[in-house]
């Protein structure tokens, strides 16, 4: 056997091993997500109703519908915009304000199972696929296998993606769908831009890479990355503020070409989404958000919403930032049962319990702290700069939003920027001379998120 043949056989063996590792990660995540929430009730399944409405040839769901012995109901839904008749009455339909991609994903299942479709169970499968995509995406970086696996597991079990995937109700399903598409977009962009993936980009934010296969002068892989990124935005709108990443990273040879190819790709699904809004509501921006904002201001005074502030308002940024950075759990909360003994998982008399308004990102997932170590390459590495810009932009816009994701464990909006943040964590861990500390932070993150998932079940969140 020649040296070339021996090398080819080694590469093939390594590739097969990697595939098996990825498959095992997928199966492990699926099993954990399914077991984490055995009693799925599909209480909030707006997207099932939306898919059903489309199959009926309607944009609005049937609403309000009372449950019967043979059919579920939705008359308890609050996050809908009732469609009014000319006389002001509700004619039996309502619009869902959320971006529609999760309903598109559920459409074939609803066509078969109808309103009995178990959207929460489907979310566990999608969540497991997300983690497998993360493993594939991280393979585009020059990482040791141990770092690649550890960072993948951190996303799957050390962040609130675990809570979102096992719960799978309306808002969390939207996160789970968006995360996988964003990870896939990043992976394709990295594949089209190997110099960014290795840090060999002339130490410049405007460094160029060789042209790649294109059509009409556009890099095909960068166009595809933009298309997937645009689809992610039609599941979670704020993901769109991660666009700077695809300006700095991807195929095309220069930042204008990268931006153009990714921009055209992402404009297609986003344009269809805006057209859908226009056709169904007469507005490019769903008017249901204004309706819900005004409704929740009066309904939940404890959340400190302000009628004089906009839905997206810089003043909410100042109000919400402490939650992201330092939101604490309830410690030694007063016992509701005077005879109860305090315990770690005692609902009536807990030692420590999560707060339904959310908790600090760095308290619930301390592994994210590793990402800050990558900022030493800010301005000198396109991959780091693009990832950091995406995280900062998405987080800023989310913090300006009136709501921060209540009811939840941790800070669920972090799912919007998690795919970009994961790059920073992986690069920092790979470069660290003391990886043991990083592995400890990841391990602690797993334990805390297990604690949160258990409490979510105990509290019926």
C-alpha cells in the first residue's frame, strides 16, 4: 500500500468515525429530550392550529374553540388577534402574530394527524437535529475532537436549548426551528470561506478569499447560507440582526460580494414572509404585536411594562439588561406549607427555585463565559468579529423588547444568538492552555440546566 493510499484510508476511517459520533450525539439528545418531558399536553400549540387553518384555505385559525371529548380547544389562547366582523363581533377566526415557519414545518404532520398533532414531540426531534447540525458546523473549524464534542454537548444540554426542545410549546418551538437553520447557514458559510475558519485572513476585517463556484457573479454557497439564514428569520424575527456575520464570513472573495450573495439569499424567504403579512393583514408588520402589547400591559402589571413606551424601546434595554446579566433565582422562598421541610425540589418549600421571569444567562449557562476569551481576536479575525457583532446586535434588539420571554427557565431569547456565540466558545476552548476549567464550566452548565428542566416539570411551566 502506498503512502497516498494509506492516507486516504485513514481519512475515510476518520470520516466514518465522525459520522458515528454525530449520530450518537443525535440519538442521545433525542432520548434525553423525550424523557425530560414524558407528559406532553400540547397546551400552547398555536402553530398546529395555524397549519390546520391553511389546510382549510384560511389565514386565520378557528377561534375561540372549546375543547370537546373528541377535539382540543383553544379558547384559552391569549396570543392571537381576533378577526372582527363589521359590527364588531368575533366571527370565529383569529390571526396568529408569530412568524409562520414553524407552522410550515408542522403542515405535513397536521395534514395526517389534524389537531391531534403532537407539536411538542416533534420539537424534541428538531432539537436533537439542531445539536447534530452544531456538531457538523463545528467540524468546519480546526478543533480537536474533544473540543468539538464538548462544545456540541454544551449547546444541547448546557444551554436553554434543552429546555426549549423538551418543552416545545409555541414560543419554544419557534426557537428550536430557528437555531438549526442558523447553525446550518453558519456551517455553509464557513465551508465557503476556509480562511476565516482557520483564522488565516490577513488579520483584517476586509480580508479576501479566492472566488468560489458562482452563478451571476454570486457565490452559490454564500447564497445558500443566506437563504437558510433568511428562513431562520421567518421563525424568529430578531435572528435577522445576525446578518453582520455573513458580511464578514463566507464565500465571494470580498465583503461586498459576501454581503450581496447572502443578502439576496435571505431576501427571498424574508420577502415571502412580508408578502404573507401584507396579504393576510394589510400590513408589512403584523398588527397583532400592538394588540398583544396593549393587552399584556393591563393583564400583567407585575412584569413592569409601560404604556408610554414602544414595543421596542431603548428604555426597556436598561430595564431588561440586569435580568440577562444578573437575574437570580428565588432563594429560601417563603413556604406555602408550614409543615413542609425545605428541599432542593420541594415545590411548597424550596431551598432554591427558578424565577418564571427568567434568570441570568451566565448563571444558568456559565459556559458562555468562555466566549469572552475569544474577544482578544476582535478586529484581527473576521470569524470572531462577525460572531461577536451578531451576538451583540441580536442581544441588543432583544433587550429592547418589552417582554423577555416569561414564563421560562433561564433566558430563552439567548437561543437567537446561541449559534454565533457557540463559535466564540469553541474557539476559546481550543486556544486555552487550561481546558480543564472550560470543561468544568460546561459540566456545571449541564447540571444547572438539568435542575431547570426538572423544576419546569414540577411547576408545570
